[in-house]
C-alpha cells in the first residue's frame, strides 16, 4: 500500500490497456462495463490498475488440459 491507503499499483488508461492486450479500445470498454476487468472512474475517464490487467490475463488464459480440439478426436 502506498500513502493514505492507496494501492501501490500503476493505473493505465483504456488506450494503454488496449495496446497491452492488442485489442481495440471498444473491447476494453466492454470488459470494464461487463466487470470482467476492474476499473476506477474519474469523471468521464476510466483508469485500470495494472494488477487488474494481470488478473484478467491470468484468468483468461486457456488451460491446455481443458482445451478442446474442435471435435476431431485428435
């Protein structure tokens, strides 16, 4: 924790998150609005904690053990 109980996490803009994930800004807005990724709203702007992006990536990662092969049986 940083000063005044504020997490010592870096905050990213929607554009920075989009660039980091290689998706469009609209996709990031959808993730934020569906609560798939945590964000903080300041006026009309959103900021996303870097840790929230890391959490999203961790939970969105495909597990090779449970990955389906499209029904080909291979």
